[in-house]
C-alpha cells in the first residue's frame, strides 16, 4: 500500500512570495490533515478535511493561508504572501475515517514525509 | 482545552539500555486516546504505540511499553534494549475519542539519542 505522498520536499522562497504544497493521501482515506511543524516543536494542526469538506480550520491563518481538497482526494495548501515565521515543515496526514471492519474506530493517522519551507 | 507536556527536551542513552520518556497531559474528557509517535531524522512520523483511556492494562508493542496513570494524567514510554534505530524525536499525543473531532494535540517532543 502506497503511503501519503507530498511534494515538493524542499522549498526556499523570499518573503512576500507565494508557495503551494501538494498532498496525495492513502487511497480510500476520507480524512486529510495539514500540520505545521516549527523547528523544535510538535506539529500543529492547520486544517482538517473530511472528504472535500472542512471539519476544522480554526488555526489556519486565513489572511495568508488557503487549502482545498477537490474531489475529496488530493489537497493543496497555499501561502500568499509568505512571512519569515512561516518557515517550518508542513506535514500532511490521512486517516481512513469512520470504523474499520469489526467495528473498530480507525484512530491512526498516517503521515507524509513533509515539505520543508524556508522563507528568507 | 487539552494540553500535552513533555518535560525532557533531549535524552541520551547507551545502546541496549532501557530509557523512559515522560509525558503528562491535561483534559476533562473521560474517553480519549494517547499516542507516542516517532519522527526519525528523515522526518516521516510513525505511530509507535497507542493507549485507550478506558483500558487499564498498559499497552505494549515489542520493545515499547507505556505506563498509563489515568488519575495522575501521566503517560510515559519505556524503550527496552534500545537500538541505534531508535534515535529520533518522540512525540506524546492526545486525541478525543470521537469520530469527527479527532484532532491530535502533540507535545513539543523529546529528542532521543541512542549512543553506540
């Protein structure tokens, strides 16, 4: 089974420029998450999708960040314009959602390798 | 709001030794999950072990085990017979036991070095 794919792996931009990240979740996973991980900290949830609808975007800086998940599969996260404090690793994760066979709750999130963004 | 605290920013142990990573959390929920995630230098986060709050028995996965103290809101990870491949950041994490509200709250992490 293929894992969560992300691209690019690395990106360097100047402040005020725009950048976009792409995520392809595990096939069949209904729930998709974008996290921001600043150096030395744990991941912080930016936005959560259930299929192509937003479940939680309370910590997404909406004046500069946007995300979409067209057709409930791939997702893109965009930053426009970027600030120095946006330098971080952006992680995408997916979860099957609902319950597994046998009625077990599908709790596990599977993470991609992340995109390391450097804003200069 | 839930919080997760890891008080050990960095630890080092010799290969084959046993090491314990500490984690405390704060919540008013009664049903929840607790996790330990591992993030090796390559950055891909993987799940090490999970614990359901309603289970009294501590979870174990091969060399990894937890000490779950619900009343004390403590959830430590023990790694036995540590190996060089265990070198990584370890994150303690909390999640409510609800299907849609499954946001994971991560601690700041403990960087673990296994020394040869």
